[in-house]
C-alpha cells in the first residue's frame, strides 16, 4: 500500500464528513420514513497486509427503517484505481447487509447511529472473503425526505484476518410515511358549573338502590347483601334478623324462627354391624350402615345414640367383655371422627356374651352374635 495516497484519501474523506456534520441554519427534526435510498462518495483503505492502495469509492445504500431506533440496509462500495487488472493495487469492492441502531431524538435534526452486519469483500487480486462490518455514523435531516450522512467503518475478513477501513459521505432520500394533517383547532366551550345527577332512589334505606334491590321493603337497620336481601349467615334459609338460632349446622331442618325442627312423629333407625372372630375392626361392607346412622343424626340434631357391643361365647368372659366394648367404641369413634357427629351425642357400652340373639353352638349363630347394634327412636314435634 502507498502510504501517501492512503493518507491523502483519509484527509479528503474526513473533510467531506466534516461538511456533513456542519450545523445547518433553521433545520428541525424530521419523523423517520420507512424506506431510504442513498448515494455518496468515500474512501476504501485496505489493510497493510493486503499490499493494496487505498482509493476513492462510489457508495450506494438501500434500507428500511422499522421504527425510530432500528433499521436495516444493503451497502455497496466500489473502489478502483489505475493499476492494471491482476497486479498490486487492483480493484476492491464491499457488499454488505447491516442492521442500524439510531439514537433518535425528536427535538434534534442530528441522529447518531451504529451499524453492524456481514458482507463480502471483493479483491481482484485474491479470492473473495466474508467480512464482519461494524461502524458509526451521523445523519442530519434537511427536511422530511432528504438527509446528509457520514459514516466510518471497519471490515474484518474472516479468511485473511485483515481489517480494512472505509469512510463515506452522501445524501439520502426517505419516503413511505404520509404526514398527518394538522388538527383543526377545537373551540373550548365556556366553563359551566357541573350539576351532579340526583342519586337513584332507595325506598327502604338499606343502601342498595331500588333498581338493584331484589328484596324491597327490608326493615330499617337490617344488614343486607349486595342485592339488598337480608343476610343469612348460617345458610338455613332464615334471614339473620329473624333467626333465633344462629349458627345452625348445615343441613339441619329448621322452622320459621331458624331453630331445629322438633319431631312431631315417631322416627327410628336401626344399626347392625358384624365382626370377625376376635376382631373389633369395622369391615368395609358395613361402612354404609355407619354413614346411614350419621346422616339420620345430622337430620335430627337433637337425637343421641347408645352403641351396644356384643360377642359370641368363644373365649373367656373377661376378654369377651373388653372385646365387646372395643367393638362398640370403634363404631362410636367412626361416627365422631369420620362423620362429624358431636361426641356428646354418642355413647358406647359392651355387654360381652350376656345378650346372645342366636345359638352359639353353631358357626352361623356365633357370627350373628358377634355384632354392634344401635337403635334411635324419637318423638319430636314439627311445626306444621
């Protein structure tokens, strides 16, 4: 490379870039347009290891601006000197695809930017090679469509490991975005004192307007829900202000005062659970029997039950007494633990071998006697 020619080229290109960056009187910021085409002149400075001279270049660009910050463009730079083809100092050209990031400021006509991408460096005296392109530049908006532009770049060749430099200045033309018409002036009416509309009527005074009140005529002072209906905390269907028995358990049948109904009829239920010899475990097939008793006691919440345990005559009297008690306790505990029956409503007692209901001399008879039974019979008064 000839140092004097390269230095001269960079001086000329630097002068051109300085002209682009000179402030212009009266310039204002322009809204970026989507499409952009540009042309200019520049200088290509090959790396020293290429043994090529630097020289002037023609530059063409074609780009797309995605938004105020991001864009992409195709860059082409073609340089040529007077050396014969195939000898030192032959043609050099660059073609690249780059992304651009603009530091856009709406209040300024100046827009600095960075560029990065990849391209192809064409060397007449050697093979083409792929290059990485990075650079920095500055755009100056003359108006909505025309801008001046200057840029400095580095081109790194992946094959030669050589870094070439370039600089160019030029003019760009942007188009593609229609300018919005200036808004028509809006007449500002004279200030008028706002008169709030009257509140919607609330005849029963429960805080819920009549147009949303599903329970009109609620007595004064009664707490209501969002629909204007009296609250029913325990879910028994009787509003709290009429409920004389608050917190009634769910599912309990109640009267008009919200209290559990007293039976006016004779009701009864019988439980019978059988066990294996020497065992006090409730077999799975009898679980539904225990649940049926629990459901009855939930329905009639004043009822209580005594669980009776029995055995056959196999074994000693003392051990059978304890076994009968364990059997009765197993059913009682299941009512309390598994079905939520209050413990003060359940008692258990064991009778051992004292109350057989079948002949203990046979296997069937002994199986019948290994049992737990319970029976509830109540007469309660219902409100009619």
